[in-house]
């Protein structure tokens, strides 16, 4: 297993390089520049000499292949560059924002797992019941509802009308400030997990070995524990891995809506002012998070299903 994990980690390097190249090329061909964003908001246009000086200061006057090579050399040395706006190392800016993003993403996933999976199991064990119908209606609604609309609804009800929770802000990571953004971000994964779990359990329940276990007198709890749960866990873990891997990127809208100081809000602000090194760094961190989660999911596969071997 150790050799497999090492091989998968080494396979991340070409992916990260390809993503870095793609991001670099996209922001290189897009119109506008960092110097151009300094003239917005009614401010007087900068002189061509000052624009040239700013571009030379950040190396933007160099040919595209030279800039790309310099970027790759820094990247290999784990140097994500320096922010155009704050003149701080990008890695320091990301380090200051990554914990709030992880806090929000993991809280949203914890909500989705603790509520969505049990709901899916209960609905599958009673197909056609009122609980099953309510669960599926809620799942379809959760998958169809835009996150920003749900976030605004939660803010209106629990912050403005009832006054139970703050409407926005980090609040030094207090639980009261985390509840609303975590619910808004975790509702779609919750709905997907409930629907996926229900479908997986129904498929397993219709298999031959379940009918054999029932014919031998196995109780419902024994069937779920020894026959259903283990067979459906691969599907559940796959869904969990895809969702938790993408939550850092999906949190972008929620972070801006609730003024949450995470990677998503940092990336949006940096895109607005063409702070390219920060945008590149945040996207690379999000991609790296997704790749690491995929490796962990593969390892969990082998732990829960002995038929799967890691080679």
C-alpha cells in the first residue's frame, strides 16, 4: 500500500503542472492587467510610463515563455510568488485563509454525512412510505436549490427575523457564525448523499445474497450490519470523496455571501484586481486538496472491500 500511495502522489505532479500551465495561459491571454485595475472606480488613468514601470516591477513586460519558465522554476521550489496587491508571499496569504475554508468545508460535510446517510438508509428500508417520499422530495429540492438563494433565505429567517444567529462574519471561528454558512454549503451534499445511499441500499437489498440471508432468518439489523452496509459503503465513500474534494471550490459563493475569510473569497477578490499570483496559488491548493482526497478514497476502498487491491 505504501508503494501505491507514493505512486499516486507522484502522479499528482503532472496534473498540478498541467493545471498551473492552463491557469497561467488563461490569465496571460485575457485582456487587462493589474495596472489597469488601479484606474477603476473613477480614479484618474495612469500614465503610460507609470503603467510600464508597474509591469516591469512585477515582470509582466517579459515575453510569455520567459514568464512561464520563471513561474515553473518558482513552483518547483514551492514558491507561489508574491501578491501584486499586498506584496506578501502568496503562501502566507493562503496559510491565513485555508483554516477558515477547511473549517467551513468539513463542517458542511459533517452535516451532510450525519444527516444524509441515515436518512437514505431509513428511506430505503421503508420504500414508498411517507419518510421515503419526504426524503426524496427534500433530496431533489436540495440538489435543485441554488446555494446563494438558500444562504439568503437562512440569513433572512434566522438572522433578520428571529435574531438567533449572526447574518455574516467569521467571528474568530465561533460556532454561532459557522452554523448558517455550513448549512447553506452542506445542504446539496446532504441531499446527494441521501439519494445515493437510498439507491445503493435498494440495489443491494434486491440482490440474491440478501434474499438468502432473509430465508435463513437474519434480522433486519443483522442484514444491514453484515450484508447491506459493507456492500453499499463503496458507493457512499465515492460520493463523499467527490463532495468533500469539491467543497473548497463550491464554498466560493457562500464565503462571499457570509463574508467568510476563506480561500474562495480570497480568489474572487484577487480575480477582480488581476492579482494573478494569488489566483494561481489558490486554484493550485484547491486542486491539490481534491487530488489528495482521491488518494485517501482509494485507500479506504481497499479497507472496506477486500476484493479491491491496490497495486
